[in-house]
C-alpha cells in the first residue's frame, strides 16, 4: 500500500536516517567541543595593546572553521548527492597541476581557456557515467552531451498528507 504515491518503507527509512543524523551531528559537536577544550585560546599579553586582531595558530583556525561552518561540513548528511570527501575535486585539479608542472604555463590566455573548457567538459561527462572519448566524439557528430542541472534531477516533494489520516511506519496497513 502506498500513501500519496510513496512507499511507506521510505517514510520509515527516513525516520531512521533522521535519528542517525541527530546522533552524528551530536557526536560532531561533542568532538569540536573536546578540541576547543584541548586547544584553549591564548590570553593576550599584558602591556601595551597592539592594533588589529591577535594572530592565532593554525590549530585554532581549523577549530574555528569546524565550529563556524558545520552546516557546510555536514551537508552530505542532508543531501545524499553531496560527497562526504573532496577527492573528486582534487582529481579534477590534478590534471591542471600536472600540466602546469610539465609546461610551466600556457602561451596565451585563449589556450588556457580552451584547455579548461575541454577539461571541464570531459570531467562533467565522466561524472555522468559517460566515456570521455564518447563525449568528445558526440561533439564532432553534432550531438554533444548536455548534463541535466542537479535541481531538475531531484524529485518534487510529496504532497502533504491529509489531516484525517494518521500514519505510523510500523502500524499495520
């Protein structure tokens, strides 16, 4: 039986995922607090005050980033399309760094733009499970691969449930 065109198992799974999310976010916050306790901020030296903010070490900068940007860091918990690591981004930059290391630089800005466009197109094709050579061949045949924007791939939210109907994932149907 489905409610609003959606399988009841999905609602049950979502409830499990929500409790797991809360557990992981709580654990993350606890670890950040432990890090703050182990790396206390240094008190400013007594004496004449210098202008500007006092310099802090890299440990405190990282600690501040974990504290202030937790929604971005934990985005993969809320949107499964977001990877939990940045390996793909690092791989995308690797070819550019290899090219820079071998030739040193591009001879013109147009050459740089062309290289980046081709690299970006091939990278996007691979991320969409398309072979790089096939994607390039399709360009020359006049049928280029055009990726679908991510906002169009997400299914629309389910319609609101009627108030007269109560639903519990473990209730008999």
